[in-house]
């Protein structure tokens, strides 16, 4: 049997599965080969593709939970994009693994080459930053000026948020320290960072007494930050970097030009089809979290960190069920009791959010979110 070279891998198919019985890894691999046979014609026969080295070794991780088996599947391919997606779609048609009813859901298809390109880009940036000995007098002069500007970085509050001079009435909130540095270089000093995507309490308090402009990256992460911050703090204006650009990458003239085009919050939300939700949930009247309950959710999140689990709670924060986070999207569709709150160790994907919305979930607690929801309150402690 031919082996796929790690160098030639183009895509990695990531799938989750759940089966109503006890299984072993060979059962899963056998089902993949056996139940996709003949579906896509001879050219895309998985056994032949593996012999030709176009599909690599299939990896299966599984665990037994009560009477069920849940797990994930990884399939490396050297096929093109359309052929890889056809293989992935065929795998989702599998309805039985071994003797058990089952369901397979494709979580994502990863472009392995894209990950390599990202690494190359980040490594190149780091190497460039380490190059020393410039003899360009203008560059040396600019470096001195930048150093003078950025030396004024301070720390604000108990959370030690990087900031410039925020004593005035108007302040600009950005995501990280690098963004603060870049705005200071551009001569914008009334700036403070959140130090990540989580909204610090200090920013909430500043919003009660100051006029805040939120300045975010021009990507999906920036949109998530807008939703989270505007749901939980008083924000007056929104500013977004150009598509695909980060605030820390912008030139000084770009920063000043973009800030002049700041948009009032309500106008921005209307234009983008977003909604401001009180405490992050349009159904907030159903569940109101006290500070004590937030602390309890924070404690549960900490307890399951690194476990790969998801805890389902009722509206009084009593545990209803503990399941694997990998199979959460599938499990939610089969639960008889409607979940109100989910605490998850891992990243909340779009498919998980969709399943949670259909199940009537109101709150999800997790470290990372890869999508947004207008129906569910998303919390990160």
C-alpha cells in the first residue's frame, strides 16, 4: 500500500462521530471504507486512493461514554479541494459503524499548506524584527521618535491594561498592546487595550463615565469583539480596520483617516445587521446571571479545562449531563432535556452554535468562539 508523503498533504478532514454502542477503531475505519464504496465512482474509491498515496493513514480517537462511543476522525489527503470535499460529504452519509447506529459530522477541512504559510509569515516577521545594524539615517531618526512616543505606555487598573494618556473625556479601546503601540506611533495617545478578546471590568467602568470608540481588526475576530463588548459595556462609536488588516499593521495615515470615519454604535449595528443584546442575550429575561452564578460558571469552566468535556446545566445551574465536547453538536440534537447553559472546554464552532440554538440553549461558556449568535449569550471567563 502506497504511503502519502507528509510533504504532499494538502488538506486534513476533521470529523466527529457518535455511535449508540461500544466500538473499536477498526470498526470506524472499516465503516469509512465499506460504506463509501461505489458512492463516488472508481476514480474516488477510497481504498484505491489510499493505495495510490492520495489519502493518508486515517486516525481515529474514541472514548466510551455510558453505552455510547464518541470520538473524532482525521483523514489527510493529497487531492484537490473539490475532491476532498466530496470525500468529506460521502463520509457524512455513514449511518452505521459496526453493529451500532451512528452519525458522523464534518467539523472542518483544514488547509495544511495554509498553516505552513502562516508559520512562514510569522517566522519571517520575527526574523525581520531581529535584523539589526540599519545605516539609514531616516530610519534611525524614526526609530528614535517611535521610542519616545511608545515609552509613554502605562498600565491601568488592577488588570494592568496597557494604555496611553486616558485622562481626557474620549478614549479609544483596542484589542492588544501591539495596537496601543501602533496608535501611539501615529500620535494617538488616548488609547487603552483589552489585553485579549475578553472584556475587562476596567473597560466596563470607563464606559460609564467616558466616550468610548471601539477600534477592532478587519476580520471575523473583530466582529466577535464588537458583539461581546457592545453587549456588555457602554460604547459610543465603532471603528473597523480594512478587511483582512489588523490594527497593529496600519500605517499612521491610515489610522488617522479611519478614526475620522468613526460610526455611531446604533448606526453601525443597523448597517451590519447586528443587534445589541442586554447582557449578551436577547432572551435574557429567561436567565439572569448574578455575580455569584457567574463565579460558579467560571469555577466549572476552570474545573473542566483541558478535559475536552462539555457540561450541560439547567436554568438553576444544576448539572444535567456531562458529555464529550467533540460530539456536542451531535449530542444536542438527541437530548430529551432541553439545555439552558453549556460550559465547554474548547472552541465553539458554527455547527455547535446552530445545534445549541435549535436546542433552546441560552448561555454558552467557553474559551474561544469561532462564530457569533444573536440568540445565545456567549461568555468567556
